[in-house]
């Protein structure tokens, strides 16, 4: 049964962090993830209620908002969903029980629209832990709406919410929608009403609450100086764990692919077919998949920080410096999303109200260290810090993530001076309460994100390594050594043509091909090196160790080592700055409505990356660092 064919439709409305999308997931079984940032949901998501809740309803998950007066794309989407046509017959308004004094204002606006609604109150465990009690019957009396307490983590109360919403949608199949047009005086009066209602509903015990105790952490975590210090320390611990905590899992993945390569060679022999499957497909894909445990650990860390309520506070820390760069804390949402993937991050800029601020934000998002860069960084940092304690590459990785923010900040500052502001931008965020993350949900979310990464990157890597292997064997030269075959192949001849471009970076055509292949997907750089250096032909059972061994042995035409501290640092800086994701360019073109902007960004960032890399390599060499 199609979602679009079902009526009535019930919309979920609520503020960010209220538990709205979590409730939507319970109702529909959907896999959308809740995050602690305003505007994180750009479009209204649609789904069907699960059969276990009875007669099925069409449910619309609208973006998290604080008000129905449209000042940005998130409010626009929600208001259009609620008011256009006769599609929405009822609404489920989700309220955070710890933040009623602010969120009841949204209830007052929903009453103005005259849409039947049920109030779903979440975070009741935190209300109890804070030494408070909510009189839900009194709240129902004041709002003239059914009120249900919902446990977003265990699913308690979800059935009651569905039943109430179904009754409301059937009882009033059509309605006249009023428009929200409140002046400042009306807003003040309605805010006062919401505060008065809260005082009648919320009762607080006389003892000190655990919630108030946890809030004291904000004096340190939101401090102008100590907040930044804690942020760096927390990120440093996370990135160090990427190396030491993921090591056992990486060894297992490495062993599995190494065993698979050996099995292929034992079964198919060392001829073309065995070389294609073992050296091409299994080794090429395995060289990247070895780093998937590190990506999983990264997702676990970010999920823990999100669910605990900390990352929302990071937005307030960066709001002030962003403001000096011509941006606001609202830009923090897509910028932080860029650390996962630039494509959804650029789409998330729709919620930035200022066209100028959005222009700058979209331009700097590709500087953020997306998950596709992690396999490249992990390989290059492992090369530099081989057999060193995990905290050293972890600290270096932290510096790369912070460096991405610094470079993006410098670019934003330059653009801020070039493009004059017509009005000042402001940022409003309601901080979620601190809470202990649930390990089960954290692992589920991290696994889901990791699976999404593998499903997105895997097919691209698989296809590309096949093409690259074929390119290294056309034309096929019988009895040639692997080096001779590579040099005389189509890939080898192409690489030798562009070698002069990469020579100033201390690299030859083989590494140059890896860089060019990264424009398909950054992770392909690792696979390209694995195929070009034929890591399956080494005696080492570990794919990662085999690749590192080949990199240590690789030499330039003059006999000097190709991969040195200087050249690897240059590579890291290149990948740090370059825009190599053509999908990002396509989305930028679509979102900004300008191919000149998209192509200009692509050319500018790659030229800048090349210049910075060359300067770094030559400077390190001049300083005696080979």
C-alpha cells in the first residue's frame, strides 16, 4: 500500500531535541537519526505507521522548529506541510518535558492554526531525575488537548499517541486553517501565557536535582576559554581511540582479506584470472575495508557526543568565532555535517536564512574532514608513525580535523571581507539536557552509519579497481615483470604524461595516478596504490603491512625514496584542502543554481591544495626534512 494513497495524514511537530524524530521512528520503523541541532531535518519525511498500532496512518515528520513564523527554510517547510491543502488532518506535537516553559509557545501557535492535536510529552525520566513532577491532566485541561507521556527510548506511550491521533483525524476530517501573523505585542502575550501554564503544570521538589547538578558542567563546557580546551581534549581522546581501539578489529578485517587473497591465488593460480581477482578486486577493496573499523569507532564517538547533549553545546562555543567570520551558529549545523559527508551538509544549508551566509558556508564545507578522507589519513599517518604509540597519530588526526576548521575559517574570513553583509545574522539554540547515552542505541546508529558508508563507497571502489586493473594490463606483455607491465600499460603511459605535475610534490606518476583516481572517491586513493603496487604479490599476509612495505620500498627515477615525511605531509595537506568529490560539485551546482560557482569552487580549491602541498614539500626539504 502506497503512502501517498493513504489518508488521513498526521504531522509530527516539535522543537529540535524534543524527541520528535525518535517518536517518528517508533511509529514507522524508519531509520532516520535524531541529532541535536536546529535545522538538521531539511525536508518533511513521510512514512506509514506500523501495523502493530492498528489501522495505519500516513505520518509526516516535519523539521524541528521553535516557531511557526517562518524565518528560514525549516519553518517554511513545516508551515507548508500544515497549511497547504487538506492533507494534514491532525498533529502530534512533541514536547520535551524538561523544556515546557519554552515549547508551550509552539503549542499556542498550533492552536491558532486550528489543527486537532495530541501532545506527546517526552524526557519524563529526566523530569523525574530532576526532582520534578508534571501534572499532565492539568496540561490537558489548559490546552484542551489529549496529553500522553512517551518514553522515546523504550516505546512506552506510543500506542496511546497513535490511538489519540487516529480519533482526532477521523472525528474532524476537514478544517479551516488560520494563518500565523502575530505582532511583537501578541508574541509577548502568548509567551506569558505559555510561562503561566508551565507554572501550573510543573512541580519541583525542594531538594537539589541531579539535572541542576549536571547543568553546572555548562560553566566549564561553555566557557569562552575552558570550553575550547575541553573540546580539544575530548576530540583528541576520540581520535586517539580511532587508532588503538580499532586496532583489534582492523587486524581481523586485514586477516580476513589477506586470507581471501591467498585462497584466490591458491585456487586460481598466478595467471591473469588469479591476478585480477586477488590483486585487483580482493586486494583493492580490502585495502580500504581495513579502515572501516576506524570509521565505525569515529561514528560511535560522534553518536555518544550527540546523544549526551555535548555537541549541541559545541555549537554555542563556535557561534562567537563564526560571527566574526560573517557566519552564525546556524552555519555550524552543515559545517559539522561536513565531517560526515559534504553532500548532505550542503543540502542542510537551505536552513541558513542569509543568502550571503549560505554562499560562504557552501564554499567552505568541502574543507571539512569527511569520512571518505579517513582511510587516506589513516594510511598516511600510519606510514609516518609506524610502530609509534597510538596517541601520536591520534594527536595528528585531531590536528587535521581542527586544521580543517582553521582553513575553512580563513577562507570564510576572506570571503567575508569580499562580500559585504546587508544585515546581521542571529542564532538561537535550545540546549538539550545532559543524559547518559544508551549503548544499544549508540551501537545500532554507528553500525547503520558504517553500513551506509560501506554501501556507498563499496560499489564505487569495486568498479574502479576493476577498471584500474584492466588499465594496468592493457596491452598485456607476456613474460614481463610486474614493473615492466605497469610502465608499458595504458595506465602507466597516462601516468608518465602527467608525472611532471606531481614531481614538485615529491611524487612520481604512480602516486599521481592515485591522486587523480581520488576524484572518483577519495577512498579510491588507497585502492589505487594497492593495485598499482600489487600488494598481493608480497609475502606478508597483512594487506595493510604489505601496502606500507611497498610504500617504504617505492623509489623515484633517481633512486631516492618517494614516500618520505615531506612528501607524505604534502599528500596529507593536498587531501585536506582539495575538492575531489564530483558528487559534491554536482550538489553545489544544484543547490546554488550556478555552474560558475560550482566549477569555480572545484578549480580554486584544487589549485590551492596543489600550491600548498608543493610549498610544504619544498619547505620541508629545504629545512633538511626528507
